[in-house]
């Protein structure tokens, strides 16, 4: 193997290692693992709470709700369709309920609190910025007053080129 091929292989591996060690990839991996565990919780809620509630009006298993589109639908003992064209709308309803529960939990337990936190943080940052600007403005005014007092004590004229409260267009003119 040539030296350049070895260097290229090494740089590809280094690049891959750097990619894996970035914070985004690790955060994404953690999110996928937590999401998989969370999916099990949501599925358990649907099967253990929602399905029995629906079962009070019919069958406990939403997957059994279906309609036959063409001819009488017949299934064998394994549950495979032998004749007819079944529409399994119970499965769609179950998946929709699972999605809605997942979306509600994610929104109310993750998105909403985070957006409230970020709004409060932005308000605190803005208040701190305003306070800093006010402190800076009062400091500048105090420095101008000190400058004017020092110029007056030396007996020199007021600083030249003052515009709008003391911002100067050039250096202060003093007599020596």
C-alpha cells in the first residue's frame, strides 16, 4: 500500500471519529434510544387504557375493527385473509391514537416547557442588556462631567466640537 492511500484511509477514519464525537450525533443517538423507550410506554397506554375504553363500546382490540370492501371477508385460524378485501380501519385508528398521544406528551412535557424557559431567558437577557446600556450611558455622562470639571479647573475653554450633549468630533482644545 502506498503512503498516500494509508494517509487517506487514516484521514477518513479521523473524520468519521470526529463526526461521531460531535455533540449533535451523540444527542441524536440519545434521543433515538429515549424515543424507542417512550414508544413502548405510549403503546402500553394505548393497549392498556385506550383500547379497553373503546372496548366498552365494542371489541377490546382496535385492530379487530374492520370493514369488508368486496365480498364476505373470511379469515383462517392464523388470521390471514382467505377471501374478500378487508379494510383494517381499526389499525389506522390505533396508530392515529398512538401518534396523538405521543404528540401531546412531547408538546406538553417537552416543547411547551422549553419554549417558556427560552422566553423567560430571552426576557432576562433583554433586561440585563437594557440595564447594561443604562449603566454605560450613566458612566459616559459621569466621565463627561469629570472632563468638564477638569477643563474648568485648568482654566481652559470648554471642549470644542460638542454636539448633542458632549460627543466630540475631535480632541479637546486646551491652552497650555
